[in-house]
C-alpha cells in the first residue's frame, strides 16, 4: 500500500477491508479466480460534474458534484449525498466502498453508492440552497431512478435539501417515484427514517452489551457530533436509561455531566441551525471546549470519563491517543454512528483491549436499512406505523450484530466485529457477482 496515496480515505477503507479478508480468500480460491477483489475495488461507474449556481447577490459559484455507483450486485445503487466543503473523489469513493459492505450486511436487496458536492450549506439562505440543489439535480437526474440508483441524505443533506432535489427530479423526469429516501412524511417518506441511524447505533450497542451481561441502564455515554445521527443516538440512549453527557460540532465540544438536554439541542440544531457554543447560554453548568483548545493528538470529546462512546460526526475523528484514553478511563464499548470515525490505529487499540467495538459499517446500517423499508412502502403504496418500522429496525440491527459476531467466531476471531462484518458483507456481494458473470 502507498504510504500517502492521493485518495487517502479510499485507500484507508480498502486496506481495512482487505486485511480482514485474508482468511476467506485463502479458504476459497473461487474469489481469486473470478478476480473479485480487483472488480470490487473499482466502482461500476463514477460520475463527476460541475454545479454552477448564483448566490443571492447574483455572484456565480461553481462546485464539484459526484455520484459514485460502486456496486449493484445485490440491488439498485443506494447511498447518501454529502454536501460539505471537504468532499472530494477520495471521500466519496471511501464512503461508496463502505456502503457496499454495509448494505450487504443488512440482508436487504440494495447495492452501494455515494455522492455529494464540495458545497458548504452553512450560512446560505433557503433560496441559495434551493438553487444549488436544483443545479445539482439538473445533471444527476439522468443517472438515478427507483430501480437504478436511489440517493438519500448524509452530512449537510437533510429533509430540506432532499425536498428541493426531489422537486427538481420530478420536474425533469416527469415522474413521481421513489427515487429518494429520507423524504418528507407528506410525500412518501417513512416514519423512523429520521431517527433510524442513531436509534440503530444504540440498538447495536445494546446487543453487544447483552452478550457481555451488561445493559445501557445508567451508563455514562460520550457522543460526538450534533447532527441527525448524534441527536437520535442521544434520544435513544435517554429512552433506554443511559446518560449522554457530550456532543460536538466542527467548532467545539459540549460536556454536560448531568446529561445533555435534548430539547435544547434539537432547538439549536434542528430549528435555529445555530452553533453548539450557544448551548452553554441555556445551561451554564455545562462545559464548552473550542477546537483551538483540543489536545494536539486528538479530540476533546473522548478525553472525558465514560462507560461507552458513540462517534457520530465524521471520518477519522477518533485517534489512537483518544482510543487509549477511552480504554484507560474504563470505556467498555464503542458503537460508531459515523462512517469510519476511528482511525485504523484507534481500531487496533480497541481490538487489543478487547472492548466491544461496533464498526460503522455494521453499527450505523440502521439508516440505510430503514431507507430500504421506505422503498418497500413506496413500491407497495402503503405506509407502516412507527412501531412497525421500529420493530423491523430492531430485528435488522440484531441480525447484523449476530451475523458479524458469528462470522468472526467461524474464522476463529471471537469478538472481532470488524473482521466478522467485512467477511459477512463480502461473501454476500462476491457470491452474487460470481453468479451474475463477468460484468
Ligand atoms: P449532519 O450534517 O446532520 O451532522 C454532522 C455533524 O458532524 C455535525 O455536528 C457537524 O458539525 C459534524 N461534522 C461534520 N464534519 C465535520 C468535520 N470535518 N469536523 C468536525 N465535525 C464535523 O450529518 P449526519 O448526522 O447525517 O452524519 C454524521 C455521520 O454519520 C457521517 O459520517 C455520515 O456519513 C454518517 N451516517 C449518516 C447516516 C444518516 O442516515 N444520516 C447514515 C449512516 C451514516 P458542523 O455542523 O459544525 O459541521
């Protein structure tokens, strides 16, 4: 592997998966004969396009748009769109690659893809967001469809952006169909989709703890991020009797020892789209650490003592130094709401310490699984109740956990859910690719 490849995040994700697959590749020669690895690391199709748009002052901006359709062996391409200034081909490729394994692990008929743009929605008016989304869709609409590629949200893409993109798709394609998930409940969305990634990540932690004769009751939990995944992780933790004591955004970290007040967090982030630093004006007993005061080798949020950790912001937000402090402070489980939030060195610290570690591609698969339930409801023109979807979500998370755990045991790596998740996801996709011939 190159020491500093141009597509660093993509190489990081591929390297982690390939390391886990050594045993399965040695065990069965068919994967080598069918060049499965060579085919799997190459996306089926990569679309890159310019997104020109005018701001409220008439100034023209041009962003880079991406859709990477990675693998459709198991079903239509499926994966979110991310709008964030850090977006580039490496980040979208890593996310698309991870998505293939994650979607396979759900056991549902969905392929893997990811997309987005290096657009920064922060500080933009609704009219600017709408013009950007419409311009983005002017190109993307020709590549997607309910049976070909079904995008959803991710960082910077929530209900508002999905509404604007769906509206433009409907106009251009002249079709009202289930081309997006994460839609508004008014026009085809599913109950629980908004909550699904966070809730699923907590269910995953609950199942890991159950096998260790532990529960979530009264556990102190560190959560990073303050977006969709973090908010609904905190909500479910509170419902199950745990105490979420932190959250963060790209400017800083809040630590609230008595427990994050969810109503304040939702008001600041979902209604006002404000900075998290404002939380302390409502709760002066909480602590705020700005990014400038973070330790040089990591993130302030992981330096507080806690029983459990839920990284829910972004990739590589938890370093080996952070992981070491978490373990020293007695952390017994990590369940990842974000995609690849722990660096490879941090993952090694968790595995060596033998704490329960749920990698993102397993622990955060509840979002995409519920997206598939949204597709099923759209296709049958029915809507299921909150309880019905939530029950399905629990079953899917339980199955993902058991599949990763049992596959790890099958390969003599008891408790190593990274290896278990990678092999379980790989076998499903690889076997489907072989059956479908050389495509
Ligand atoms: P949101 O945009 O709702 O929230 C993202 C949060 O992470 C915000 O608090 C944001 O802070 C913070 N953040 C983003 N980028 C950075 C950065 N570079 N440095 C520090 N903080 C950052 O996104 P989601 O909650 O939807 O997504 C969070 C993670 O979960 C991502 O890794 C995503 O891929 C993953 N995920 C999401 C799913 C979903 O259903 N939404 C499904 C599966 C995985 P700020 O507001 O300051 O930028």
